[in-house]
């Protein structure tokens, strides 16, 4: 015997004991358990996550089997899991599983109904989980007449031999309905879509025509993963490989992501500010979504990463209604046909990837798919809705686009209204006609043409006064069209894309530390290089030496500041990581504690039910016994809640202390920054004061020098006047006429 219950086991690779007869793996996390030992007589797999039974062909000695509390939808599913092959089986426990009450459950019901040798004590708890109409009903009470009628036609959905059609059997006396499509595949060979449907779509889009891929129908986790990895990712890779292979043409690629709520409102998931979206019609560019943010991408990997990020954002923002929200991921491609020319023509194309929520049936809990509404409106030639999603879908299904529709169906057998409705809608959508043609335009010529129209209209408005209102509206329309053309500039869109990336991609602590470390390394290398040059050159020109010393001083100051920032960032990062780790550990502790209490209470309830079933007393004594056992269960529940509350209080107290520590560190960091700022300000003040003092000293010295020069000039002027007077006197004594003339003057 080997007991590994309550051990947190997620997988079992091999069991080496060949003589093992009893194996208990209950209350673990097993999703698959294959190749059990042939010697087993008792196998307990209760309360795991099994979605199918293990292979039972080799368990010829098995006597007891417990698989209750798992994720089994059927007990018997084809070869390898036939319970009727276990000849010595005498006890089976398989309750509390989400059984799917469809035709696939027929073998399970037949086995439970026909077997007499096997004891199935908990069969009243074999309840239906799906479909919704049968939820909570006992599987033994289901009628198999519809399945018997349907089995005469073999399967309800049969793929044609050529893989281009489907025959649907209604399970009645009516003949099967046939539906024709371009290709029909199963989930196992979904890759075959690429060669026939998706590859021509990417070829057309890369050549300049618009394309659209509509994905509708069943939205299970498996199908969503297959679509993302096998269709979306490969389609993007194929498209980018074709566009980037045109090296002779300059290209510009951008992506956008829209989320549509069930009420028809739209949200731009790439917009940091959530701008209002509206439909804008341009005479040259056609229909555009005003306010839509686009992000430039350079590779298929970058585009798919943005797609996955937006899908996660959609699930997080929509919450419980995310399964009812549609989305649109668009890839816009623009190519300059003549890059060497200034006024080169630009080829514009767009690939739209629609993910449409809802079903084709009016009774679907996810609501009606937008595709159904568009197809019905198109066939009856009714006016389409003014909602953004309906307009875009109508353009993709009837406008200038090469469109591919992939409709995922999951036949349910009994009470299945979705499959026939889905096949009918897909058949109607296939009959719609589109016409894809390349879209080319010249930005400069279009801009100049609109400017000329604006000038002409202004002259007309100045010359005459009639139809002023019409001309005003026309002028506003032309101005808006001109602004739209300006916004199509590649340079402007790259700048906007960079702003969006900077806002949405916040700097993580590890990334900041790496950037600071790189800066410190660069500063250290520069300082080392300056010091080596200073030592090598020695004493030379005084100005050069002074300049190099100033650079060395600046590098030292910058290195000191980076060292302080690195210490603060490292401490902040350590605190952040420690806080995240402690929070995760606390959540895991509370989760494990809650699960353990739940298991303990469940075991106590089961024990109480078994004891009450064995107790033969009646009347007040039995009621007293029931109340006593229920009181024990309530006491356990109260104790469990008290323990969980105490654990949560301890975690909350620890979190409070961590937040206090982080607050203290932030306060210290702020003070450190303030001290550094004050020190730098003080140094700048001292430098400014010294500079002003030197300027003032130089001004005083200049004033003294100028005063001395002025006195010297005045003395020289006095001596010159004295010499001139003496010269005049000498000339007067000699009787020189020039002297008289000089005196008169």
C-alpha cells in the first residue's frame, strides 16, 4: 500500500513497485494519470483535476476505483477507458464531476444502468453541468431516444470527403442538411488553413489591397489558444516576411487594437488617455476612425507581443463580461512606390483581424454575434447601424476588402441550437461579395489640392454674401480634411507612437538599475581616460591644464551623484521585490490554509453522512444525532474561519510594517535628494558669489587705474599750459608779429 494523498502532487511519471496493490493519490492536483500498475487492486484518485480516466486495459485485478471530485465530463470515452472490461471491479465512486449531458454520455449511462456486479453508491450525485437546460439533473434520468435516432445517421456533423462541405443530421426523420464552404477542418489539422485561405490573404494585403480575417463561434480556452498560436501568429509572420522582403521600397507599418463592449461602445486599448473614437469620412482616404492611436512596429514578434498584451488588458478591463466583448487588431501598411521622388505615390493597405464574441443562436448566453446582425441587414438591404463595429464589419463583408471568415463550431448533440444556426450564418456570409482593389494616393498632391480649394472658397466668401452658412460648413470640412492629411505624415505618426510607448511601458526597477549601472561605468571610463591623459601630458599650457582639471572635477561630481542614485534605486528595488515576494507567500499561505480547511470540513461532512446512513435509529434520537453532527461541522467551520482571520490579520500586520519601512526609505531618499540639491545649490551660490567678487574686484581695480590715468593726464595738461604760456612770453619780448596775433586770438 502507498498513500500519497494531500501531497500537492501535480504529475506522476512512474511507479517502480511491481507488487503495489493499493494506491491513494486523492486530494492532489493531478490533471493526467497514465499507465497505472497492472498489480493494482484499489486505486483512489478522488479530488484531483482529471479530465479523463486513465487507461484501464491492463488493470485486470482492479476491485475499487474512486474518481469523484474531478473534472470528468464522461466516464467512458472510446478505447482504453472501458469500465466494462474490469471484470473484478465491485466498487465505483465517480460523483461530483461536471458531466456533459450529450450523446457522448450514452455509454456511461448504459454502463451504470446495466451493471449489477459493481456497487455505485453515489450515483444520485451524478449530475449534469452542461448544457444549461439540463444543469443539476441526474444523468440517470436523461432520455436517450434522441441519441438513438441520431446514431442512425452516425454523427450529427459529418465533414464531406473533399473537405469542403458539412452534412448536419437534425436527429429527426428529416433528411440531413448540406452546407458548402471553401474549407472545413478539425482542430487537429488547423494548420491547413494557411496554404489555401490565409496565404492568399497575406499576399493580397502585402500587394496593396485591404484584407480582413473574421473569427467567430465557440470560444473555449483550447480554441482561443489554437487561434492565437496557429492562425494569428503565423498570419502576422507571413505578412511581415512578405512586406519586409521588398527592400527597394520604403515602408511604414503600424498596429492598433479596439475593444467593443456588448452595448456597441468602443475603447482604444493602446491609447493612454482613452480618447473618444468616431467615424470620419475623407474624400481621398476613405473611412477612418478618428482618435485611434497607432503604434509603429518593425517585426512580427513585436506586433504579436502587442496583440497578446492588449488581449490580456481586455480580459482585465472587461472582467466577467470579457467573453462577450469583441475586438479588432489592425495592421496598417504603407509603401512609397518611388522613394527617390519627393512627391512619391503611397500604397495603403490594411489587414483587420476581428474576434467576434457571441453565438449564432438567439438563446446563446454570450449574446448574438455581430456577424448575425450584419448578415441579416445586408440580405434584407436594411440600413446598417451607426455603431463603429457594425460599420467596420459591413465594410469588411461587402466593401473593398478580401475577407476570410473562420467559424468555430463545437457540436453538443442534445439540445444543440448553436451548431445549425452557426452553419446557416456561415453559409449566408459566404454568399456575400467583396471587391478588393489597391489603394494609392499622393500626400503632397492631396494636401495642395485641399489648400487650393480652401483658398478658392475663402475668395468666394469674401466676394459674395449668399449661402454663408453652407460655405462656412464647407470650409470647416475642408480644414478637417487638411488636418487628416497632415496627420498621415510618417514622421508625425512615429513621434506619436514613441509617446504612446513611453507612457505605456513604465520603467521597472531592474531596468532602472541596469541603466544607472551603465551610466556609472561610462563615467568611470571617461574619468580614467581623462586622468591618464592628464598624467601623460604633464605640465603644459596652463589653459589646457585648467580645462582638463575642470572636466575631471565635473566627472567626479557626476559619478558621485550616480553612486547616490544607484544606492537609492537598489534599496528601492530590493524593497519592491521583497514586498512582492512576501505578498505572494502570504496569498499562498492563505490559499493553502483555506483549501486544507475546506478538505477537512468536506471529509467531516462525508463522515457524518456515512455515519447517519449506518445509524438505524428513528425519531427524536436521530434528530438529536443529526444536530450533534451538524454542530461539530459548524464548530469546525467557525474554527477554520477564526484561523483564516488570524492568518489574514497577521499578513495585514506584516504588510503594514513593510509599508512603514518603504515609507521610511522613501522619506530618507527624499531627504537625501533634498540634501544633494541643497549642496549643489550652495556650491552654485558660492561659485556665483566668487565670480561676482572677482568681477567687482576687477571693476574696482579698473576704476583706480582709470583715476590714476586721469590725474596723470590732468598733470600733463597743466604742464603743457605752463609751457605754452612761457613760449608766448618769449615771443612777445622779441616783438614777433606772430606773438601779437597769438595774443589777439
